[in-house]
């Protein structure tokens, strides 16, 4: 039978100098699943990762790795005994060791270790570079050395802390695709920390959004994006604007017109609609309902920021061929093929 690679975190709490950094965090990662932990700086995602790795002790809570208790209020298994692999933000590659020596670090000696090292170098696409020094490699190659070293001892779980943050945008997109494919090929169970929501949606089988030490929502990327449970999640994941509306018998009345969407609230209730830039159509109009504040050229499209007549600011993606100057009066209207998320205060309503 294979090793159970499930990770279970129950009610995790961690504070530093009296300040609570992680509060009541619960989640499970199934064997072979990639969980992306995403959130703004200081939200507690890296601290959560470090408690799983064993670099930080818990104040309260329970962590199990492969059905083994590794931490609770009275028990702390050392990191080296948790069978956890770690890829750090700065890679932590030993500069005085060759690529092969870096990958072999922690494998011991002998023919089996040598063979495992060569197999891992081939696996990450670095065959033939074993005698190369780290400074002779590109950033993407260094990242793959760090990944090979973390996977070489066959850990139960792999933890990755902002592993692409030192790469430029183009290389970052390329390498994250390579890494996801490699993780899936090995069947690794992994927790991936990032502040980049686009990266989280790409990497994770599940995505957990953290805010002020808590997990606001954990779901598949598609559900998280289309059905955010809190206003924070809606605002963090995607370029989101919020439009006030009033519930009526015909749907939701807004400055942009009636949204024929049923909400289980009494008539007259005040709500906010979460609008992605692709939910809005835009056209120049002498007597429109807004005017253009700014236009950002994105290559294949423009991202327009529009101030509506009531002062609310919304955003709209438009083709790169539509060139409307700042200050242009425009007519903004709904353009969508899915239900829009609706909020009362911080919580979503249906």
C-alpha cells in the first residue's frame, strides 16, 4: 500500500509577541492535491505554512500529516521528522555546492543516492548540468534545482513559499506551468503560498483565500472566482467593482438598469453587485451614465476605469481596437452570461 499523503489542519492558532497571526484555520489537503494559499501580505499564509513544516510551534490546534499527529498544543515533531519537502522564496540553494550536490543533499551516500540524484535532474529537465555551479544557472533553472532537491527524499508533502517571486513576469508564467506539471506527474501533495491571485487560480486544485489570519473561503478556482462567499474574496480575486442596487419584484435596480436576477431578500433591500471587467459593455454616448477616468493598454485589450454619475467607479475590458480618450462620456451596461455575485455587507447572498 502507498503512503497516505493527506494533510489535516484543525483550529490552528499562532501569535507573535501577543499579536494573533493565524486564527482558527481549518483545511484538509487530499493526497495528490495542490492547495494554493493566497492573500495579501501579513495575512498569515506563510506562518501557516511554517507551522506545517515545523518551523513554528502552535499556540493551539492540531496538524496531521499522513495520519500522523505532528503538532498540537503539547506536541511538536521536529521538521526533519515530518517528511516534508520545502521550496523557499529565495530557493536556499547552497552556492558552494554543484547542482548535483545540492539535489543530493539529505539523501545520504552510495549508489542509490547517486542514481536518485541523476533521476531527479532528468525529471526537472536539468540532465547533464549536475557539475554546474548554481551561479551559472538562470533563475528558472535555479528554481528547478530547488524543486528537485525538495522532491528527492520523496517527502509526504511539499511546501512552496512564494517560489516564483524572484522571476520576471514572462519566466514566472513559464516556470509555474512547468512546476505544476511536475507536481502532477509525481502525484505530490503540495501547499503553495502566493500573494498573486492569478498564480493561485492557475496552480491550485483548491484555493484558500486568507485575510487577517483566517481562511475566508476554500474552493476550486472556478467556484472561488464565480461564487465568492465574502466581499473580501470578491475584491481580492479578480479586478472587481461594486455597484449598489435595490431589490425589486423585477430583479435588482441599479444605475445601469434592471438586473433580472432573483435574490432571496425582501423588496427594498439594499445590496451590492460584484462586477468583473468583462461583465460590462461600454460605448461612447453624448448623454451616457458615466465618463472615462483612465485607460490602461494591456496589449490584447484596454482596461477602462469609468466614473458613473453617482460617483461609483467601475472597470470594463474592451478590445484593443476601441480607443476612447479620458473624459469621454460613455454608456455602461450589463454584459454577462452568468449570475452576478451579490452582497449585503461583507457576506454573499443568493
